[in-house]
C-alpha cells in the first residue's frame, strides 16, 4: 500500500509523536501487533505519518495446551491477521516466540495467585513483564526510537517528563492495567489511540482498508477465552480445586464448595447457600484451611488497603501522605483516599469511606484527575474501626 497516496486524517497528521525529537522519516517505531483492530490501526497511523514501522507479533500461548484441547490454538488466527495487515501496509513484520516467557511471567503467576486466595489480573502482569520489559528490550535491540501499542491511554509531556493519563473515552480507558509501567519505560512508549474514541479507531481501519476493521474485541483473558479460569488453574496446579467449607463470620458451617479458586471477595452468585434472610457475599478466602467465609454486604467494607510492589510515576508521597483518587477494580469508579509509602516498597492507602469488594490480587491505582500517579498490588485490606461484634466473628472464623 502506498501510504503517501492516502489523504491524511487529522488524527493521524501530527508531524511527530510526543517525546520524539527526530523527523518521522528518521524515526524507527516498533509496533506491538496483536492482530486486533487497535494495534493494526496503531501500525497504520504510524506508517501514514511517515515513520519507519516494524510490526512485531508475540506468540504467547498454545490455547490447546492451556485447556487440553488438541489443535485449539486461537493465537494462530491473530498472527495471521497481523501479518495480513503488515502486508497491506508494506511494513516489516516479525513473529517472536515468547511462549516460555509468557508462561513463566503470566500464566504461572496467575495460577499461584489463585492458590493464595487472590484474584489476579494477568493483563497487568503481561504488560509489566512480557510487553514493557521483554518486548521493549527487543525494540531497543532493533534500534527503535519508540515502542507503540494500541492501548487506550495517553502519554502527555509534563513539566518533569512524560506522564501517563487516562484515555479521552472513559469507557475504553486502560490506564488501570498499565499502573506498573515505570518512568523509564514510559519515556520509550507511545499510545497513538489514547485521544480517539473506539468508533473513530474502527473508522480509521475502514478508511485504510484494513481487513480487521470489523473484528470483534477480545472480551476474556487471552489464555482463558471461555472464561473457565478455574479449569485452567486446576490443569496447571492439579489438586488446586479441593473441596471445603463455606462458613459465616462466626465460623458456623453453612455449606460446602468444590474449591476456593472458584470464588473471589465480593462474590454473591454461585454460593449455593439458601434459606438465609439476607443475601450473603464472600468476605474473605482462607486457602490453607480451604474455607470460604461469607457474610452480609455490610461486612465487606474496607477503608485501609495495604499495597505491595508500589510503582510511582510522580513525586513520592510525602510523609504526611498524598490525597488521591483510587481505583480498586478496573470497572469501579475512583474513590477518594490518601496514600502513604510504607518505606518497604509498598504503601498504605486510607480511604475516605469504606468500600466493598476490595480483593487481594487486584490493583490499587492512584490518580490525580486524569493523571496516573502510580499504584500497586492489593496485599490485604481491613476496616480501621471494626465493630466489636464483627471483630469477634472474624476472630472465630479464622481460628
């Protein structure tokens, strides 16, 4: 495809990307091409702007190995689609086998997290390790000036360097999943779609004649496309789905379950418990005792969140703490709180009001307006002023 013959769209006509000083024709950009519409349009816009584009597709997993079905490799079609787009654009394209890296850094961590009674986010681990550590290193080895991806976030230049901000379209914003991006990585990254609504991205794909313009978005974890994550964990860790008891806050047995890995904090459906006056929710998981503790919705409230592996993109929180807005789950709205560094690589976040469903293994991501300040993995959460009756019940349940 002769990109010079295409009329430039305003969204694609900027002479240079933020933080790139050289002219586009003198700038090499590696684009992570997954085979979907977002990464395909990213590659097309970069080529249209005149950059030297190299597309790289990562072969990350064999779906057949993940779920035990022979020949069920759904990654194959994505690789084929990415190659077709690259051919259409006339850019170099490589497929790299990152299967072992993905398994070690993402899939194994996913399984171990469930065994600890956590609710993991493998997409964050993938961005943190395979993409923004390993692929970024490969881009540098290829002499690239930047690595571009199809994430819906914005990289804006601030007074002290590049900043990470929410996407313009709130419903598509992926900044929560990129909280672990370091300042050094951010300086090398570009996110051309952060200022576009998804509808315009698809319109760009149609304008540029990309075969993936109508390709549906992925809705599931890539290596668990059917949503049956418990089966994947059981295959990776035989015996993980051991049966146990479902108990209330006082330790009374209300029922039985087929494995702690099938539950998450805040869950209401699928408990298999009837005859109670009020709905019951999963309050916490005790994997070593193979016990699921349930209680009323009021028992879910937590306002003190302990975070590990804190990654901070702005100035470090002062000793007196820093007021922030915190997202505790990707689909939840931010809530007000204050973050304090704990001096051991983590942080303590004190929420202004108790929140329900704060689950270990999820991320706590701090914002100032649209800017991502940083975040970390939720290690534990508690209610700072626990009523005496609830405290007694929790003690009994954990005894």
